[in-house]
């Protein structure tokens, strides 16, 4: 494809990214570095601040759960799920904006989202994190890494691998326009299990890969091998998702009050 | 596959109104 077409594709995906994802990397980094000039996030660093900060956490509550009877850890976990379900909706809208995606076989669209969405969410989490903690709840809260590590097992094991990945991923210094293309590449993976018609998916991905390669050359001229380094991250991501799904399976078996959001259940069932 | 993933399917099909999550 012509360079002009590849640049147009990059612009289109960046615009869709800005449209569907409320907390951009630029905004998150401004909050984390204290450069917003507005509200600083509420810091959750222990159980007391968790309870104080719950008023900021999340927007929608899960009905049918008696909040009085739940311990804070589990209640927080349910809030995270509710936000994750909303994030899946945002990623779905972004996927639909990728040129050619909605023309794919509908079963394949479902498969691409089922296998790609958690990988996308983990990549999108990276800009919200630094080595000390993570922004949550649209940047209104900063939750410390130490606090997450102090939760009881297996909750304490959930976020640590994401921190380790994110701290390394952030050294690549992608910006939001790079991220938009990388997310599209992840979604358009032609090797997901059960795809019916791989060829058109691979063709779409190839075009987005060309656009990403050009974007990185123009946007990061001094960063050698950035394109190759970024593609290698896709292998790490699959392992993180596999481990995450296994942890959720463990939670389902061990936690009596465990409630898994129906959308997340759909995605994780028979995933890996 | 569509049957096993009703909410995902619905999200893909509804271009304007998001399903009640």
C-alpha cells in the first residue's frame, strides 16, 4: 500500500482510539506526573483507604449482590469486573472501527474479540501503571502496588505480573497514536483458535502492520528495532492472559461468594 | 459460537445502543 494510505489508516485508528477510550496515555501520564493542574487522584494504600475510596470506584454496581455482606476485597474485585466489562464494550467499538473488521465472518469477529480483548486490556493498563502502583476508575484513584501485593491469596497474585510487564512495556515509550495501531494488530491475529476464514484477517493485519512500522519509523526515528521489540511483546502477552485465566478459574473454585460477570464468563470460558 | 457468546455477539451487532452491562 501507498505510504499516504498507511498514514490515513493510522490517523483513522487514532481517532477511533480517542473516541472510544476515555483515559488516554497522555492523560494518564499527566495525572501520574502531577502535571494536570487539577485534582490529584485519591490514593488507596490500605484497607481503610480502600473503604474510603470506594465512593470513587466505578460507576455501575452489580445488582443481586448484597454489598453489606461482602468483604472489601471481594467487593473491590467485583467493581474491577464491572469496569472490565465496560472496557470490553469500548474495545469492541474500537474493533468495529478497524476498516474491514465488520465485513469479516461474524463468528470470526466473535473469536477475534474473545481471544484478543484481554490482551488489549492489559496493553491499555500499561500507561496507567508505574513501578509504584496503578490508576484505576478513570484516573480518579491511584492504588499502590504494595497494597495489591498485601491482599490475601490469590488476589495478591493477580496484578503483580501485569506490573512487571507494564514497567518493561512502558520503556518502549509508545504514544497514543502508536498504541492505536498496536491494539488493532493484536485484534487482527489470524492464529486464534477456531477461526473459519483466516486469509482476510491476515490481509487486514498485514496492512495495519505496514502502517505501524511506518508510524514507528516516523514517530520514533531514534528508537532502533522498536517495531520488532513491540511484536515480541505479543508473545509475552499470551502467557500473561493464560495465567490470568487460570487464576480466575482458581478463584471460581475457591471463593464461595465469587461472582463472575456474564460477559467475562463468556470470554474466559474455554479460552485457554 | 454465536450462541455461546451472546453478549459479545450483541455488542458486535448493536452499533449505537450498548447492551446493559
